[in-house]
C-alpha cells in the first residue's frame, strides 16, 4: 500500500469513529477548518454559495457555474431520519425554484434509508425525484461503498426507466464500474465520473493511485466518445489536471462533444481552476454541501490530500 492510500485510509477510519466525531466537532479550530469545504449549517448558506457561482463574472462577461446542492448526512438508521431527509430535499428543490438557481441536488441513498430497506428507499427517492421533475431539476445519486453499488444502480435504472431526470456517479476505483459503464452507456444515462472517496478491499477496487487514474482515463474516454453506447451527459468530477487536460484534448480533436461534457469540482477545492474552465467555455459545476452533520464529509476531504492536515493544523493558530 502506498503512502497516499494509507493516509486516506486513516481518515476514512476516523470519519466512522463516533468517539473522534464527538471530540473533533467540538473543537473551534476544526469548525473553522470545515468552513472551507461546507457552505454552512443552513439551506440559506447553500443557496447563497450557489447564487454566487451562478453569477460568476470575469472581465465584464458572465460565466455561470452550476451548483449541486448536497444536504450532508449518510447511513441513517431510522425511518424517521430518512423521512426527514426526504422533506429536507423537497425543501431544497423548492428553494432552488424559488431563487431561480441553476442547481441540481445530490443525494446519498443511505441517507434515504437504503440500509433500512430497498423498497423503503425506492419510495423515498421516488418522492424526491417526482418533486424534482415538477421543477425541472436533475437529481444526482452519489456513489457510496461498493456494498451499496448494485442496489444503487438498480434504483437508478428504475428512475431512468420512469423518465425521471437523474444522474448517477461512477467510481473509477471500483472494478465493477467498467461493466456498469457499458450498461449506462447503452441506456443513454447521465453519468458523473469520480475516482473514489471510500476505502474498499482489493477484491472490488483498485488500490493504488496509478491504477485508479488509468481506470479514470479509460472510463472517461469510452464514455465521452460513445465507445460504450451514448451517455447523454458526462460529468468529469475531478480536480486532477491530467484528467481535465485529457478530456479537453478529446473535445478539441472532435472525439467528444463539449455540449455533453461538464467539469465539476467540490466546494473549497481548486476554485480558481473551475472558474478558469468556465471562462474557457466549458460547462462547469460545483458540489455545494451544507448542513450540521458535516463530520464524515470533512474527514474524507482532509484525507484526500496530506497538505490538508497542515491546513487544519493552521486553523488552530488563527
Ligand atoms: P486526486 O485525488 O488524484 O487529486 C488530484 C489533485 O486535486 C490533487 O493533487 C490536489 O491538487 C487536488 N485535490 C484533490 N482532492 C483534494 C482535496 N480534498 N483538497 C485539496 N486538493 C485536492 N467520491 C465518491 O466516492 N462518491 C461520490 O459520490 C463523489 N462525488 C464527488 C463529486 C464531485 C463533484 C467531485 C469533484 C468528487 C466527488 N467524489 C466522490 C470524490 C472523489 O472520488 C475523490 O475522492 C476526490 O475528488 C479526489 O480525487 P480527484 O479526482 O480530485 O483526484
């Protein structure tokens, strides 16, 4: 295992520790550090950040960047919590409409009760997707651990069959993503390609960065050039310049259609670069998480880059 994987693994373990959560969330310095990655505690905070992105201007020209609003939270264990998340997402959709925002929403099926029951979760995501359909807003389904991947894909296919506007995340680190990509390509799905934010066993996922990157390149090229069917949209969700430049090369050679490609990044990471891409005429988006249950999301972000630990350490002295 390389250093990067070991470092990331340590933070994923930390993200699941209730004891660490209780201690770290209480520290003012950690709460200050999380502000880089989380829009704030309330929907109003998320709305403000998305509105700023939508209104991005440079040299007097408008280069609107889309938002993807995410209400942080995952792996709920009670029906009440899942029902409450459904209501929250319906509220987010209404706020997007009321504020005329250019924004989608991102949901985790585990937040809508996937671990409680498949039919229960199907019903919940159905309510959210119906609500979104009425407002013409796309629902993106986040990719979680491999154990949830098959059920997530089944639910996605169901919604797609019913004509709901949904996008699904595909993780390049997951070995099963290659087969999923073929299926999604044939369906003309909207796909968002990411590397991986979780830790998986070698049976199901590539472990080292080189393999994960090679898989990303392969999936990005096959999905964007129509080699595996024709996805209706490919969201290249990465901060990695090598991947971004390869995607731009496919577009400039005429092998991929710029109109069907969008570059997305996470709030607080490489914000200059996403603005630059918007200015170059690409469709762009930023994933904007908000909410009080920010701890696991925050740990995953810090664990993606050792330099982020220095950033957190600095917040103890600011
Ligand atoms: P990589 O990790 O190779 O990083 C490339 C470069 O980007 C780094 O060298 C650094 O400069 C910068 N960078 C990356 N992460 C950083 C960080 N945290 N802080 C500062 N700089 C950083 N995953 C998942 O499993 N399920 C999901 O649903 C999603 N959803 C999602 C949406 C969007 C819009 C994005 C951009 C990413 C996700 N992810 C995700 C997370 C993804 O899987 C991955 O963990 C991170 O994006 C980091 O991988 P990169 O592709 O950026 O490459």
